[in-house]
């Protein structure tokens, strides 16, 4: 009868491995396994995500032990995700401030921020369309559809079209 020892390989995953007593075992992560863990989701980078609540901490590094740089207080604010480490996302805001946020504080909901004052919100995606509202700098709007030059947005009861060049939260070549 062989005696076996159990070695906890991954507490979070709950994996156990058994091996005979007297044999040497050194756990090593497969190169692909380690890469996936470091990169996080494997989704394309960079990409935009938004804040899930009106109080989110940006930290200097990917972990709770790192100091807080900023406290964001704008629910729905778009951020560009440039890097991932496990459940942490390195993000950049509209002003170029860079730091790390926990993935649970971010949403895939597509939002954008208006980058200029008095931007026309039009009835359709044509420059000659009637103006239905004016969007102020810093306003956060939901992105519904984006074409080559225009995005359909919603904000409260306002639904209309804004030229993509006035929005931060969508890439210039992005269409959806």
C-alpha cells in the first residue's frame, strides 16, 4: 500500500494533487497558465469600461496593499483599460491619470464623456439634422450605436446623435 501526501496547489481553485511519499515534487505553472493569470480576461486591450458606482478607488498598483491615488465619484465614467493583472485593471482616465482598479468596480456598459462645451445633439447622424439638445463638457452619456463618424447616445430622456470626435469612451475606428 502506497502512502500519499496531499499538496494544495491552488487554494482558490481547490486543486489537490497526490504523489507517493519519498518522491520530490516541485509544482510549476505551465507557461500558458501563468500568462492567462497575469493577463486576466484575455479580452482585447486597450478597451473601454465604465465605473459601476459613484465611489471607486484608483490605486498605484494591482492590489489592496497599494496606496489610493484618487477616489472617483462619477458613476458611469468611462476609463480606458490598458493592462490586466489577475482581477486588477490598469486604467487611464480622460485627463491621462493612470492607476489600477479592481475589476468588480468596472462595467462593460458603453458610456462616453463629452469633451467640449455646447456640443450639438442631433436628431439623426447627418450634420444638417435638427439640433435637439446641447451637451455640456463632462456630461456622461450612454453609447447605443457608433458608426464611422457618429454615435447614437442616450442621457435621461434625450436620445440623439453626436459626432464621435466630441466623445471620450470610444475609439475613432470603433464601430458597433
